[in-house]
C-alpha cells in the first residue's frame, strides 16, 4: 500500500500540462543524466522510449481531432434544423422538404408543426425530446466538442514541443558520447606514445 502511495505522489510531483501529459526533461548538462559512457546506451534508450510515447499520444490526438472535425458540422446542421422547427411551432401549415437518408439518397417529406424532435444519440439509440430540450442538448454537445477540439489542438502543440525537447536531449547525449570517445582515443594514443618513448630509452 505504501509503495502505491509513493508512486502516486511521484506521479503527482511530475510537472504536466492541464490534461496530465508530462513535460519532457530539459537536458542542460548531460552530466546530470550520464556519469560515464556505460550510462549512454540506457539513457538514449529511455529518451527514445519517451519520444515513442509522445508520438503515440500525438497519433491518438490527431485521430481524435479528425473525429471531432467530422462530428461538429453534423451537430451544427442538426441544431440549425431544430431551431428552424422551433420558429415554426406557432404555424399550422406543414413544410415540404427533402432530407438525407444516406450520402447519395434523399427523400421528400412533409413536416407538420411540431413541439418535439427525435435525436440520434449514437449506438443505434434515438430519443424523443421537446424542442427546447433538444436545442439545449445540441448546444451543450457543440460547446463540449469545441472545447475538446481546442484542448486536443493545445495538447498536440505541447506534444510537438516535448518531442523536439527529447530529440535535442538525444542529440546532446550522443554528442557527449562522441566527445568522450575522442578523449579516450587521444589518451590511449598518448599512452602508446609514452610507452614507445620508454621502450626506446
């Protein structure tokens, strides 16, 4: 029990954006993450895993944004139709209209003045609503979709920044490793030079 509390506290302590996506660590000094060349591989692997996680989240959000952008025009269209029907509740004559059965099929219909509408809620469920309630429901759905889209776009920008930060971190650790290899090689060559001088004397 105590370990799960500690894990939760550690998660809460990790800085994140409003939707809980953690910030990428900014690698200013490579030495804070890597103390020897033996640490380079595991550190690079850890950073690459973080990049992969951010990219996975980015793909999911892109799909969500596409879904919301598809759904919002339908909600708007339905809301406009409900508002139009609401304006006609006081009239007695039916209106003739065409309505869409599917993408390429339309039918003509006469709609008498009405004070209720049927709305698809998804999962093959349709419910009857008084017009005022239907309007309020659709307005709240549209508002929620707009907010969700705004959050998703904000999160996508945030994720792109984190991916860039991690890519910079990977490059810094890799460059640090290259410099260390060069230093080791130079020290080796110096050692060989001293040994050859000693054997010569």
